[in-house]
C-alpha cells in the first residue's frame, strides 16, 4: 500500500530500484530493462489517449469545415474574407492536433528503441 503522498508510479519506481540493488552489478541492466518496459507502457497509453482525443477533435473540426462551406454558399452567408479567416483557424487546429499525436508516436518509438537496446544487454531476466 502507498503512503499518503505516494502514488502507484512512485511505488513501482521504488520497487524497480529495489530490484536493481538486489541484482548488484547485473542489476543495473535488469533494472533499466524493467524501467524501460514501464516507460514503453506509459508511452503506449499516452499515444492511445491522445489519438482518441484527436479523433474526436477531428470530427468536430470537420463539422466546422462543412458549416463554413455551407455558410459560404448562402446568399447572405460568409464573405470570402470571413471564410478564409475561419478556415485558417480550423486548419491551424488540425495541424496542432496532428503534431500532438506525432509527438506521442515519436516518444513511443524512442522508448521502443531504448527497450530493444536494453533488452539486448540483459542476458537473462529473472522470472518471479
């Protein structure tokens, strides 16, 4: 159980540090391996969460784009200047959303690469 100011991630980190000390010299690689696996899992969860958020946001932005086109075609609708300004904002929001997802993809790829390198250094991972 965790103390009043300690969350599950702190507890897991402490357990990994204890495991690393238990294995002495080889424990550094084993501890790094487990920490890297934990980082990969967190990066996977973050990517999936941001991707879901981005899909929802993309649906809203697409609806806005459809409304812009519809309003532009109305006789008393948007002027071309208003349309262009509104479209520019929608496109900016889309680019920002894509960048957020790309950042999470890049982070996951980095952790996967680290996990692969650490895994290669660990000859035998103890089973508990």
